[in-house]
C-alpha cells in the first residue's frame, strides 16, 4: 500500500508542478505574442483538468502515505498542509475566473491583456506557482 500511495503522490506532484510551470511559461509568452495568447486562452481549460487530476492524485497518495507510514506530525508538515489548502483554494478561484477571461477574449481579443480578469488570473497563477514550488521545497526538507 505504501508503494502505491507514494507512486500516486509523486505522479500527482509531477503533474501539478509540471502544469504550473507550463502555464507560467505560456503566460509569459502570451504577454507579447498574439498567437501564444490565442493558444493560452484555449489551453487553460484543457490544462485545468490535468491540474485537478494531479492535485487529486497527490492528495490521495499523500493521505495514503500518512496512513501507512506512521508519519510524525511536525510544524513543517502543518505548514505544508496549509499551503496545499491555499493552493486548492487559489486553483478554485482560477477555475472560476477562466470563463471571464474567455469572455473578455471573445469580446475584445486585442485588449484582453489589459482586462482586469486576465491580469488577476495571471497574478494568482504566478502566486500559485510559487506556493506549489514552496510545497515541493518543504517536502524535500522534511
């Protein structure tokens, strides 16, 4: 059971970290390139499904590891759990913001970069990336 839990946890974390980095790279490119922006607006829904799957796998696998390994609860572990909760909350906000960005792009594609919805999504996406990377660092330190 421990090996299955570890496998699920690390696959989920890999998907989550890889997806966050991919979104960040495409978002940076979309700031200057209209073709990248078109791709980015359409791509967000597809990558969101993978990101949620990665989150689910990492949480399920992590819970399995906690249950099977008699894991000591430390301060760092509590910080990690809180950060995971914040990442999930931010991801929900991002998911709810996607239709607004798509609507803004459909209404005025050339001005979507200046729209409040796009700027907010970009900002919280970067924050989410930093938090996910922070979780990985804490996991390595633990």
